[in-house]
C-alpha cells in the first residue's frame, strides 16, 4: 500500500481503552446523521462519485465500500470490533464458523501441505479437514488435545498449520496455547485457535502466541442464539494478502444483517461471559457433590486435570460449558447410563434440549446420541464420551432455578 492510499477513517478512542470499552465503542465513525447506535447498511453495492474514483477504488488505491461480498460498513464495524477484542490488527467476517475455517485453509494452504490438529476439535472441523481438504491434497494428522509431545512428533517438513480449539467439547479438555505456538513457530508453521468456547472476553490466544483466531459468531459473540456467523482474525498482512483475495473470489461473506446482530451482541460479551461463567461454576460445584453424579468436567473446578493451565490461560474463569456423568454405568452398563441421562434431560422444564451453546438460554444435550452420534461406541469410548454424559451450556437464568431444573431428574436417580 502506498503512503497516499486513502483509508476509511477510524473511531477515535484512547490507545489504552480496555476490552469492555472496545466492545461497545470500536467500529466506524457515525455517518453525517450522528446516529448513536450503529447503522445497518442493507445494500449490495455502493455508488461512486465519478468514473475516476471508481477506477481508484477498484485498483485498491483508495479504501472504500464497493460491493458487499467483500466490504460493507456494518460488517466492517463488526470486524474492527472483534479484532480489537482479540488484540489482532484485522478480522474478516464469514457466513458461519465453518466457512471461517474454509477460508483459513483455502487462503493459507495448497496441495501437498500438512496440518496438525487436535483430535478433540468440533466434529465438522474434523470432517472438513480429513474429508473435504484431503480430496484437494491437504493432509491432516490428528493428535491429543493435551499431550504437547504428540503435536511435536506429528510435525513434518511440509507442516504449515497447527489447529487447536480450547476448551474442547464436551470434555472441556484444555490445551496449552503458548506451548503449541512455540512448536508451530519452531517448525515455520502458524498456529490457529478456534476461540469459540471462551471468546476474547476470557481468552486472547494472540497474547499467548497464536497467529490466527477462528470464531463461530453463532455462539457467544451473538450471545442470544439468533444468527449463524463466523470470523477469522489475524495480522493485517495475512488478512490482506491471504484471505481478502479468497473472500473476493469465493464469497463466504457474512450478511450485513447478521453482522449487525453480532456487532450489537459484542457490546454485552464481557458481562455475559462473566455472569454465565459464575453461574456455571456454581452449577459445577453443586453437581460435584450430588450423589447421582459420578464425575464433572469443568476447567473452573480444582478437580479438572488442567485446572491451573485453564485459570492462567482463561483469565481465571472456567467458561460457561459443564459436562457431567450420571451414575449408572458401573451398575447397569451403557444402556442404563443412557436411560438415566435421558431421564435427567427429560425432567428439565427450563433448559432447552438442543446441542447449540453460547445462548442466554441454558441448553442441555446428550453428546453420545447427538453431536457425537455418528461415531461408533468404541470411538466414543476412546474419546471419553460415555452414554451417561450430559453437557450443559449455562445461560443467564437464575442459578437456583437451573439447579432445581437439573435436580428434578438427578434426585430421583439418587433416591
Ligand atoms: C459451532 C462451532 C463451530 C462451527 O460454527 P458454525 O457457526 O455453526 O458454522 C466451530 N467451532 C466450534 C468450537 C463450534 O462450537
């Protein structure tokens, strides 16, 4: 970019503005009308004052809005805001979390390249890497979420990308972002982290050395379960040279309406994550002492195997997802364990029975028969996901009501 390259103006904020301030204020300056709440620009294209300006804009000599497949003011506000929260220079919004990963791989890799990825990442991520991208000659090795040595040993001369997601779903296993960043950089590769479960309000992977951040905006960024959205955050150089060209040609663009919903959702991200995590810790502690519960998985509990790492990495918070195993498997085997888990889920009256998460509405799900239902029983056992397991993504309802909702089924199992 030349020095006389004209840029879209920025909001004037103090250089040391903190996360909650950026979440409310970062974006674009208001229009000539001085609106206080961000405008929703539902327009597919933008008009140029004259042919010469249009030419300059198409030649990228002047940064301007041209066509919503690649730029839109509402979408840009969301991108700038999320980049500010993640502490990256830039961000590119995508139509879903999965299309952010699609953009990541299309922009960064070519046939013959190799990826190292945790075995515990989101199921569709595994399918995209191991299935779709294998067809195009990108090979992926899947390794342990928690054993750093396995990542190191999986490296090859053609390894270009390490991909991690932490904490994992539904076991909440935590991987060491700083250690993985060192391994990636030692091998001349980049580290991408799917930061969906913590969001930048709790965890900023770039501060720990990660190069690329993936988001499903569908979860905590929207925060109220309204839209499907995604984003990829990185340096301006990577976004401009690797990802904008792919977005322009491939068009996995986020709708401005959905960008606006996420933009406004980000304003409450900090308070939501704090409040939902605090409720989750209370639910997790209560579950841990319940006689019908065999084991609780939550990084905020001292009993969690990576508790200390999680507290360091996640700003002292466990996040808002807790999983637990109902008693029954040892006495009655998987069939009884499944019956017991279904009983607890079916006795709830407040929780929504759905696999989604990141909503103000608490959701409850049985991973073995839903998100992980396509695995064989053996694969599930190897992954530690048993028939008695229930996952709760805690929302903003009163925590006493949530405990009572889960107690309804659990108390009858304990009796
Ligand atoms: C939901 C989710 C995704 C996919 O996001 P979509 O917006 O549904 O495409 C990716 N990673 C994680 C960790 C998720 O939970």
